[in-house]
């Protein structure tokens, strides 16, 4: 069971990642002229932001960025999909380790 403060931090991280993902998605799309498609990959700052946001909430970050970019920025969308799966894997491993540590503490 999570402590209330821990739960609050998780909620704040989730909301922050949703808002940050929407902002990142809109900023990148606004750089592309209407009707055009860019094959540019994630560059420096965008890559760092995508990793940070995905670590905070991989599912919503992946969904927002992938579906927001897939038509106008397909290369960025593919990179975000990779980041999503890696981040999700890390989350699953960390959750599993937390479960194990809690069960060890209980016994």
C-alpha cells in the first residue's frame, strides 16, 4: 500500500507528463508548415523531454506523442514508440521489484 504522499507524487507526475506531452507534441507540430510531413527524428532537447515524460508516465506520454505525431512527424512518432516500450518495461520491472520488497518486509 502506498503512503498518501507517495500516491500524491505519482498523481502529480502523471498529470505533469500529460500536460508536458501535449505541449511537446504541439510545439513540434507547429514547426512544420501546414500540409507538409517532416522525416526529422527527435533532436537533443526533444529526446530528453520525451524520456523524462515517458519515465513519469509511459502510457499517456506514448499515446499522446505517437498519435499526435504519426501523420505529420512519422519518424519522431516511431522513436517515441521505442521510448514508450523501454519506459514501460522499466516501470514493470520496478513495480515487480517493489512487490517483491514489500512481500519480503511482510515476512
